[in-house]
């Protein structure tokens, strides 16, 4: 699959895909005889994984480390698992913080909705 197709499929810019390759998040992509990147199914699985992890807030540096370990093979399974566990804990913490923020926002919205209803009732009574 060409870079433009991968870009559209995963909603990532071609520049982002080239950056991922440049920093080692994905190994150099095979190129056609004319030099055009031709993403394999494995390349696309890597892009999908990276996109998912970035959406969850994992830093590029952590992903670079993880992907480098992945390429080293099975001897790095424990190290990779440790990275994922640590990132999972950080994600849970962020989710808890976001839930607290959401709860506060919901409370404020309910407060304003209550005030609006009170005002509307007064308007109806006075009319």
C-alpha cells in the first residue's frame, strides 16, 4: 500500500508516517523500483499499533524504546511487558483525573441548568 493510502486509512499525514520511519518507530519501508514506499501488512499493523498508543497518550520516546525492543526479539519480552504495564498505570491515572474533571463539569452544568429553569419559571409567572 502506498503512503497516501496508508495516510488516508489511518488518518495520519504522510509527513507523520515518514517521521515514524525516520525515528525508528517503523523499520524502513520497502520501496518500489521507482522509490515509492510500499507498506506491507506488517508495516500497517505497526502503524495501527503506534496510532493507538499515541491516542492513549504514550510519548514518542517510549514507543521508540518499545519498538526497538520488539525488533530485538523474544529476549526483550519482559522489558516490553514492563513498559506496557507502566504506561497502562499512567493511562489509568490520567483517566481518573479526566473523570474527576468530567464530574466537576457535569456538576457545574447541572447548576446552570437549575438556574435557567428557575429563571424561566419566574418569567412564566410574571408573564
